[in-house]
C-alpha cells in the first residue's frame, strides 16, 4: 500500500484567501470602478451607430413576366436550333453578387460622392483612394439572401440614421437600374442576332421560328422598359432608425464592473494559492 507524498498535494487555505482579500481590499474597489468608468467613457465618447434595414422581394419570384418569358424563349430557340444563352444563374443571384462587387460599389461611391462620409479621417490624397471607401462601405453593408423564402435583406450601419436609410434606398434603385440596363443590352444583342439570322436563312419553317423569337424578344424589351423594379421590389423600405445599435453606456458600465470583479477574484485566488503553497 502506497502513501501519497504530502509535498505533492495542492493546498488551498480559506484563511489565506481571506488574508488576500484583506490585503487587496483597495484593489477590489479600485479595479472594478476604473474598468466600469473606462468602458462607459469609451461608449460615451464614441459616435453612436444606427442600422437601417430594407426587405426586398426578387421580381423574378413573381409568376409571369420576364422569367417565364425567358424560359419560353430558351425552349423556342432550342426548337429552332439556336442558343440564346439560357444561363445557369438567375437575376436575383446575379444582383446579390453585383451588390458585393468592387465595380458596383466603386461606382456607387463615386456617383453619390460618399468618400468624405466614409473616410472621415482621411487626407485629401486618401479621399482619392476608392479602395478605402469600398472597404469601409463593405464592412458596413450586410446582404442576406433567403432563397427558401425568396427574400433579400439589406442592412447598412452608419453614424447618421438618415444617411443610412437614404443610402440603402438609393442602392436599391441603382441595382435595379444596373440590372435593367444589362438586360436591355442583352435583349438588343439578341434582336440584332435573330434579325441577321432571319435574313440569312431560306428555310420557311426556320424563318417562321426566328420571327416568333423576334416577336418574343420585342415583347421582352417592352417589359424591360416599363418595369422600374426590374430585379428587386421593395417590401419594407428603409427608414431612419431611432435607436443606436449595441449596448448603452450604462450597460457598458455594468459590464466593466463585472469584468473588474472577475479579474479580482482570479487575482485573489492566485495570491492565496501561492501563499498556501510556498
């Protein structure tokens, strides 16, 4: 039967803990108070940020319209023996990726002159560096696409609630214009292509199919022109938020005090352990 070595046992003495508490009694008051005031002061001195939010419905989720016509055109073109580029990515997915892209956000910043608002501490030379504005805007912008519900949510955080809501509204308008122009250009290219093919081909049945395709493309071009909400329809428009994001200064005061108390518990336990196990 073996006996344990008394020197190998870890001893913790309650009397040593009480002595440590008495020795550090001023720190028990000082550290929580300092951390509480520090956390509250940082929150108080920092600018409040507000989060604007808008909820969008992809226009292609609605029955009829351009999506159904596109499917019909692809099938009709297949029967005629032509490839109009049916595509494997829908307009909503494309628009979401465009919203995240550098080219779109660079253009968005330049068109609406947002650099002074995004790079507030920059020099005159730094205000010309678009990448800084892009990085700042990209960090403040959150894009969520719920494919199951067919809902796209945009959130933008900024120190001015009115600007945050305004930028979101303008961004939705810009992406609709961008995707609309993109579709208009593509339809015009297909009309030109089909018109040239119809002039070249002599077979009556193929020419008839091409003319049907052309008619559908003209109908598609007309829908593009009259549809302002080409890719996104606004369900819940962005409004200036009334409450800032994050915790208030009072909550940070409590958090700082609790962290200070926790730190003192750890320090006191370590001190009492060292005194109990020299």
